[in-house]
């Protein structure tokens, strides 16, 4: 089985290292790159053609919603999975409208990182229960 290629985008180095550490032994996920801001995320997504972009909404130089809009045209094959804090719920709805494939909360269990990447790569939508309710109310 070919590993799922993942680009990690987060402005916090400790978050990127944490994800790298959690996914380090995974045979099903391969981290192909890292980005610390929105412009770098777009550039690396175009260059590396990842299967999944695991990204925070709060990115310097180009915000997460703008990154999602841009990736829809510049890297349409890549699926976006937000890795965000719960205070961004209103933006989660907007992200889903723009084509985001899921939201993984940073305060969730570690085992959900690989599971959510796998599910999104398989074409599923990934949302926790409270985010699902917020999204359904908006749609």
C-alpha cells in the first residue's frame, strides 16, 4: 500500500513536531513537507502534490480560509483537513463551504490524527460531534 502523502501547515513549531512525532512510526502516512505560513502552504502544496494538507486556520501571511480557496484551483487533488482549536467553529463552517474535507480538533486524542487523515484521504468527511452540529445548522 502506498503511504498517504501529508503536508503539515502550522505556525507553531511544537505542533508540527508533535504531529511528526505521532505519525513518525506510521506505515500508512508519510509527511512530505511542512509549512509555517499560508503562502508557504500554497507553494509547497503545488510543489509536493500531497494527498492531504493538515493545516491550522491561523496561519501568518495568508489566512487558512484563503489557503483553502487557493488550493481549490492550484492544488485541487489535495484534500484539506483542518487541525484547529475549538474557538474557530464559525470559520469551520466557512471552510467546509470552501471545500475543506474535515476538522480535527487540537484538543482531541492523538490516535485521531492518523485516523482522520486516512478517512479524509478515502473520500470521507471528518468532523467531531459538536462541529457536525454547527455545520449542519449553517447548511
